[in-house]
C-alpha cells in the first residue's frame, strides 16, 4: 500500500509541475522532493570538473582530486573496486553520478 501511495504522490507532483508548463529543472526538483533522489544522475565521472565532483554530497576537494586521478571509469561501481572512495561516500553519491558509455567500454 505504501508503494502505491508514494507512486501516486510522485505522479501527482509531476502532473502538477508539468501541467503548469514548468522547466525541466523544476520537474527534476519536484521529483527529488517527492522521492528524495535526483530524477537522473547529474555528474558524469569521466568528464566532471573537480568543482562539480566536490559539490556532490559528502565529497571533499581531496575526494574530487582522487576521482579525477583514477580516471577513466568503466562504470560508477569502479569507484569502489579501484578503492577511490569508501562505501559510505559511494552510497551518498551513487544516485548523482553516472558513466557515459563510449569507445573502449563496449560501445
């Protein structure tokens, strides 16, 4: 029942926002407020600047520098397998990061 209720709340929030002719930024914000997660990942690990990385929840400038120094990443889980950041920090940022597929990574 809880899942159906939360799904209805999300759908209602998006309907209201979209019905008002709002921008994509407002739609993403409404989704994030309803679910507590971003609508989609916002930072690409292999191309993000140190400033973009340091703005992720729980990351410091040193973390950002370490992430940049260990590029490229085949997937976001490589942050853990390469031991770039710990599990707790990874869990804080995993919904905010992604790795674009490209040459050398199966596409």
